[in-house]
C-alpha cells in the first residue's frame, strides 16, 4: 500500500489576499452605489483584517514545529489580539496623561500586553524555537493590529458633517499598507527572543530580551509620534509658525505641507526599515545553535494558565 504524504499547501496566503481584496473592493463599490449602512460592518472587517490575516497565513507556512497548528494560530490571533487591545485600553486610560512622554508610555504598555498575551497562550508548547516565537509573536501583533484598525476605521466614519465613507476607505487603505511594519513586526521580534531559550517548563527572560523590549517600544513611540516630530522639523527648516485647524489641533502651514509630508514618510520609512532589518537578523540567527545568555530569569510556565483554557 502506497502512503501519500501531504505537505502544507504553499501560497495559500496569496489566494487569501486576492479573494479578500476582491471582496473588499466589491464591498466598497456596492456600499458607494447603494448607500446601504448595513454593509459598513462588512467593509470595516474586511479592510481591517485582510492584510493581517494574509501575513499570518504567510508566516504559518514557514513554521518550525508541528505544534504550531491552525487552531493555535487562530487562538493567538483572535484571543491574543483582543486581550492586547483590552489590556492596553485599560492601562492607557488609567496610567497615561497628556505629556511629551505619552507615546513612550503607549509603546511600553502595548508591547508589554502583547508579549504577556503571547506567553499566556503558548505556555503549553513542548518545543520553543526562535522562528516559532517570531511567527506566533507576529500572529498576536497582527491580531492586535486588526482589531485596532477596525476601531480606527469605524471612528473615521463619523465626522462633523455626518458619515464619511471616503474617510473610512482611506483609513483602511493607509493602515493596510502600513500594517506589515507595525504591531506584527514589533511583536515578532520580541516573540523570537522570548522563545529563543525558553522550554516547556520555563520562559527565559534575558537581558537581551529586556533591551529588545525597550528598543521595540522606542520604535513604537517614534512611529506614533512621527507626525508631531515631522511638524517640528518642518517648522524649524522653513522658519514658519505653527497654525491651528478648526478642531484646535496644530497643523502645518499650507505652503509647507509637501515638506511636512515628505518628512513624515521619511521618518516612518526609517523606522520600518530598522524593524525589518532587525527581524531579518533574528531570522538568520534562528538557524544557528545559540548559547543561553548569562543574565537570565526563569519564569515557571506551569504557574501560568494553560493555553487550552483560552
């Protein structure tokens, strides 16, 4: 009797993206044509989840261990994403106040809750490798990103002039384009370093992980504050004075918007490239056998809630 081994189907992510994109475009067209408000949830969910789900499917095809199942990926994406969003919302509401350090606090809180959610949901894995940590970290990060984007898209729909479908579509397009270099990328880096020396019994917290956490939180903070940073740079370079829009928010003078836009995108581009290069270095190192660092702290995984309880 001949046994046929089934290998994972490659490039499923490409079909997911193509079909999802087609459905999203059709949803936009039909919503514009009919003005049917019942289609708005479909539009929001498709636009917010398309890119994150595509990248998770792409990463899933490159897993190291058979322990990373579709069920585990589904759980880390949805449960991890929701836990991250809820935890960040509560902590940011009660701990953060308007100040020049606001975005630093946001970066520290959001990266911490995603990393904790990852640890809770993967504590029962018998084998932990850096590559699998990168994949599952990215999954939690993309789940967080999808739910956060859905919130931003829904918020952008409501304006002073009423419902704005164009603002919703623009928000989804922009966040979809930037999703690969945001939450998924940052949590992938931390997930890889968390899993690098961890075992079934312990999560190994190292000095390298702590420094990486601070570095990722800094990238996160710079990304969130890039508009303000770009505005300051623009005003300094052009010698202009800050203006305020109808909502009382600082806005770049009309004659220097090009400088402001270029500065903003350049800054975000530098942050994105830094994160991608960092991740590529980790992926390259994941193929090598690594010694456990000297400065470590072991957290017993058995004291954490089991992954199957979520």
